[in-house]
């Protein structure tokens, strides 16, 4: 089952994203089987990341919540909110993702 995770950075912690980015990127690479798509979402001018968007594949919502908790960004307290929902691929790249 696919899931979408929409994580919003805490605006009170502007430097935390860059400080923890190397560990986060390592985590993304180590979990490529689960993380199908990932990247930051940006300010309106496209200059600064203010959150993360991930498309994940896993068993259920509880398993994906536990998985997201292992993200170094989450462990460091970067996110002020995380929305996680089952997601159905309808159009775009092949369903084999």
C-alpha cells in the first residue's frame, strides 16, 4: 500500500534542517525500498525548504508512522506537524513504483 507523508518544518528551528540533512539523506538512501519519492517542499519563491514530502510503500498506517519516526529530521524535532495518509496512484509514472 502507498502512503503520502507531508511534514511541516518548525519555523522556530530554521537551521535544524541543514544541520541534520546529511543523516537524513543517508536514511533516505538506506530505505529506498520503502521510500518511493522524497523531496523538500519550498517557500513560494522556491528559495528555502520548509517541509518534506514522501511517498512510501508499506503494510499499514501504524507501520509507516513508526517508520517516519526513524527519520533523523523527526528524531531531531524538525517537524511541527506530519500528515500521513494512504494514497492511490492514478496517473503518471508506472504502477511498479
